[in-house]
C-alpha cells in the first residue's frame, strides 16, 4: 500500500473513532480532547516510518511526561487493509486505556 493510501485509511479510522483530523500536510494526523480534573487536555496521533515499517504514536501529557510514549504500534509496509484496521484498533484501545488511567482523568 502506498503512503497516501495508508494515511487516508488511518485518518478515516481515527475520524470514525471520534478523533478530529488535521488538514494535511501536518505534523500530527489527528487530535482528540479529553476532560480531566485540570480542564480539557489534548491527545495527538502521529504517523511516521522508516524503510521497513510505518509507526503510529501518540502524545498526551500527564504529570510532566508523555503517557502514550509506550503505546506506539508498528505497521508493516506490506500490511493488508484488514491488518491496518486491526493495528489501528489496538493502538486506539491502548491510547484510551492509558488516558483513562491518567492521574487527572481518574480524579474526575
């Protein structure tokens, strides 16, 4: 699959999962706002890659660090649309769990 096709599929999946896509080109693909004890906080999804894999990663600051730094998923460049959907689903489940368990969200 081409880079653009992968990005389009990921953005479509993120949008259908309640995320808001940035206009491309953009450093981040998508964002979502979360309620927390300190007000609204923003999570971001990034897409990058090397010669072997694509990578979905996230950013959500809690207690001075990015709690999504360990939630990245590698996407093989030769993956099928079904594999891509499954990896995106895994990524978003991990992101939602990490954010729900963050200190400021748990205080609600």
